[in-house]
C-alpha cells in the first residue's frame, strides 16, 4: 500500500504523506497535516494495524 510505504518505509511525516497524496491524486489538500494523519489512520486500519504504534508512529 502506497501510504504505508510513504509513512513507514520512507519515514514521511503526516504532512509529507498529505503532500505526496495530493500530488499523486490531484487533491487540493496539499500538505495539510490532518489530511495526512487521516490517510495514515485509514490505511493502517485497512491493514489491521494500529496507526499510533510502531511501525506507523
């Protein structure tokens, strides 16, 4: 999953995840930190992981 790769493997901040997603998907959210957190939380839950524990945080 791309979001997990950005956050976990590439160690992107929530802000950087938001920016990368916005650029890839044409979103107007830009580097909004809350958007990045929401994306990470949703991705972690889909994968059955806790977004506030390792390796996500």
